[in-house]
C-alpha cells in the first residue's frame, strides 16, 4: 500500500510541476516560488516522518563536537578518528557551534538548516540552468527536478557534510559561468575560488571542480595562453589560501594536529578498499584492519597498501577486473536516493518512523533523470550552442572517475547530484525540439 501511495504522490507532484511550468497564466516568479514551496513541503514532511539520529561517522562527529565543547581535543590528535580523517574537522566545529547555541534541540536545528540549504540548492540549480541554457523554462524544469530529487529530499534528515557543501559548490560554479559568459568581471573568479574552498572545507572533494574549471578554460576559452594562466590563477590562489589559512589557524590554536588535507592515516587506504573485489569495492574489515596491523605507522601503511593494490590489479584476470569496475560504477550510481533512506532510518525503532518508505519508492524520479541525461548525450553533437554544458559533463566525468577509484558508498555520489539534474535538462531540451517547440524555448524565453 505504501508503495502505491508514494508512487501516486510523486506522480501528482510531477504533473503539478509540469502544469505550473507550462501554464501561461502564472508569471515566472510565482512559478519559482511554487516550486520552492513544493520542495519545502516535501523536505518538511520527511523530517517529521523520520526521527533520524546521528549514526556511524556522523555519530562520531557529533560526539566529537560535545567533547570539543568540554575542551577535549583528543579526537583531533594522534590516532583519534578526526586526526585520521581531518577533512571532517569543519563539520565537527559546525556541530559544536550548533550545540553551543541550541543545547537542547540541536539535532532538529541541524535538520532545519539542512532544509533551508536545500531550498538554496534548488534556487541555485534554477539560476545555473538559466545561464547555461539561456532558457527560463528549462531553468524552471531544473528547479522542479531539484525540488523532488530523492537524494535531496531524504538527506535533509541526515547529518552529513554534503548538505552544507553543495550550496557553496553551486554558488561557485554559477559565478564561474557568469564570468565565462562575460556577464561579470573576471575578478569575480576570486570570489568563486574562495566560495568553492569554503564548500571544500565541509566536503573535501572540490578539487574535481577546480580541475574542471581549468580544463574548461583550456578547451573553450578563446584567450591566449598567458591570459588563460592568469584566469586560472584568479580562482586557484584564493581556493588554496582559504584552505591553508583555515588549516593553519586550527593547528596554531592546537585544536588539530594535522593539516585538513592530510591526516595520520594515508588516503590510499580509501583506494585500497575500493580495489577489494570480494567486497565489491565497499568498506570491508579486511582492508580497514591494515592500520591496526601496522600500528598506525603512516609510511608502513602506505607502502603495504600500494603493494596490495598493485597485486590485486596485476594478478586478477582482465575480464574479471573489467566486470568488477563495471559493476562498481553501476552500483555507485544506481540508487535513486543515494542511500539517503538508509542513513535516515539507520538505528531507529519502528515508532520513530511514521510512514515507512524503502529506497525503491524513490527510484522512479531518478530513473527519469538518468534517461533524460542519456537522451541529451546521444543528441549532443547536433546541438552545441550552449558550450557551458560541457563544463557539466567534465564535472560528471571527474566525479565518476573519482568514485571508480575510491571506496564505493552511495552517499559519495551525493555531492555531484546537482550535476546530474543540470545534465538531464539536455534531454528535456531534446524532447522539446522533437515536439517542434524550439521557438517557444529559445525566442524571448530568457
């Protein structure tokens, strides 16, 4: 019964959004507000439906925040969990701040902040899509998809870093594209790089974005080589400065022992887990124990990990290895909610969930998005007037490659979820072209 109800609700919302977007009697501002309202209601209902609590890494961060308020920084030093993975430091500080201000209802406050930032994400998807496609209608479709996108809804109740990072990523790329389209002065790239670095402090995988910006300038900017280098430095230097200054300040104040980008456990252990065929590239106890085996000796762990990875990649039959990476890639991107339902419901009792939904209930909207992406890709060669969409494809390839190399986990795709939404609009544009509505989309539709 719950499956039918959820499917009916999603279908009703989709039809409602299409009506709102296509109705000529509703002005564009009212359309956007209506879509934001739908996004707000869906996220609020999910928060009220599931009384999620911090679990796994999120629980460790939450407890670490409590300890920090008691002036206990042991988790940030030596072999403490955050010392091993210092990229989680800023999230712990954020949690500590919320706990300090709201000692009693801090978990609900964090979820409400997630909700607000979720609406900001919808708005930035709208603005970004409008600039890439020069189309008000496609921008509204982008906002509409973002408002009901399963991962964006379900992760509102999860205490993860992506909720805070994504709006910064989007703000940065929006400024970048505005500069590339000569709508803003090049000096705005300084702000773009700084904002991206702030997002990176929460979810430290923004280097993919930085590389994508650089690749885009090299491939599509018509400036001379020297001018391209200057442009690249405009966002790269502030990006690095923000990261270095924040990291150094935390070390100087004795809160952390290691720089934010390099802890007491080598990053290669994450790649090691990602090459474990028996466990489909997921977290596994066998590889996780390597730090204990070598008594947290950084160099020995790194050396041993490299040897194991080399052995696995050179001794496994090529066809088996190819099948492994194909399966790994499919697994990483196949879940419509990116494991949001799993993390929301983990460790909860039945009474903590009013309306119990499974991940499969959220698969349909995601399947539609994937189909639209392929439609756009297949027909991309025919229609190339929106060169900025190539930046989106570069970012998709970057995160796809990163997730292929590292440990597999549904949540790791969340940081790139907005990229999929933008790419899906190419499919919608193709459908409009085929239905001979190109003029309505491209003439006076800005």
